[in-house]
């Protein structure tokens, strides 16, 4: 039996756009992609460690952590 996939959460404004993506000039609208895999528009330049402001989506597994 296949295991249930992990659900990830992120807080967004009412329009569903990740705020840091809007400021980076590559807005990612999660509301338009519900149930789909969303690829990062500008992935990390250094795949091992990159803490730039928009290097990855900072998502959480528990709803309360997103708020």
C-alpha cells in the first residue's frame, strides 16, 4: 500500500502569491496550483547551502507553524 504524501503549508496573502517571490520579481501563485507540484522559479545557485532571501520555499508540515 502506498503511503500518503506529506502535506506542506505556507502562509500567503489572500491572492495566494508567496510574498518573497513577489519581491524577487518572480511571483509564484500557489492558489493557481492547488494539488500540483510547484517548481521553484529560481532554484538555489549552490544546491548544498543557500540562505538568500528567495533560495527556497520555507514551508512547514503543521498548519499552526505557518501562521
